[in-house]
């Protein structure tokens, strides 16, 4: 098992955001977390990546316990977070943003890592010298994802990659996510577009008010009447 969280509890002051949740991601999987706004999906990713410290529970990654470690140490182990809202450094060029993503990698790897991201994101090669602030929303999502890939992750965590994008760009982003997974990178996906998320994922967990209320094969959950009613508008 590549990632295992057990009994994960997160509190913001008197508010409990996660109530002892447990879940797993295996090598080569796409696993999605779906749920309404405020369900705890982004908090889960932020806790896994070391940005939030859990009040209780454990996180194990590649056989080592990582809860309580700082975010840079978690990323160095190969657990990389692409946050909601893309968050590039807008005054830096595409090139500088990508190289920043590879800051923990040996210099000898950088050329090969760039070639990998350009195969997945040829548009970024065309925009290589532009400042990130001049890119479109879809290009910014590509840059955020590519910056994560430059860290050579074992597991890439993606928070709302389709947010604010046109339907055409959403389909393009999901095709890229699937391709990244086919190349060997496991993905933990937080996504409000439950239909596309369940279509791309191998397994899924449904979060409600900080609790996991359903889990299973993504295809089976896509047909579950409770999921169809609550998240697929059917």
C-alpha cells in the first residue's frame, strides 16, 4: 500500500473538520474523494501534505509514518500536492515555475523531467518564456500540474483541477490526468465534478461533514442511487 491514513482527525479550534477517517491509495491507482463544499476534502489533502497537523490518527506513505512532518519533507518523499486555485508565481516565467517544482531533484534529472512534462503539456513548451500571469485558466492548471510532476512524485494529489474551466478544457485536463496515471504515477483526486471523477478513478470515497460515508470501486459508486441523487443530479 502506497498511502494509508487511519483515524485521521483534524480540528480548527473548536470545529472538528475530519472525524477519524481512514482510507488508502495503492500503487498505480487513481482514487477520488467526492463530497459537497465543506465536507473536508481539501483539509484531507492539506493534512496529508503536512500543511495541517492532525489532532489524532496516522498517515503512512511508502512504509513510513509521515504525519507531523513538515510539508517540504513530505514532498521530498514523493507525496506532492497540487493545490486548489493553481497558485503559480504569476510574476515568474513558466520556466521558473517548473524549475521551482524540481528544486528537490538532482540537477542531472531536470532535463528529462522537463521533457516528460512537455510531452503531457506541449502548450507549456510554447509558453516557456512567458510569465505565468499571462496564461489562461486552463494553461495555469496545466502549469500547476506540471510543476507538481517536476518533483517526480510517487503520488500526486490534485485539488479541484477542473474548477473554473470550460467543459472542453475540463475534458482535456481529465485526459491528461488519466495519461499521467498510465505513466505510473498514483493520483489522489479531489473533485466536485463527481461524474468525471468517478469515470476516471479506480476507487472512490464519499465524504460528508468530515466522515467517510461510502467507499468502493468508482464504477459501482457511480451507479449507487445515493451517489447519483446527491452528486450526479439524477
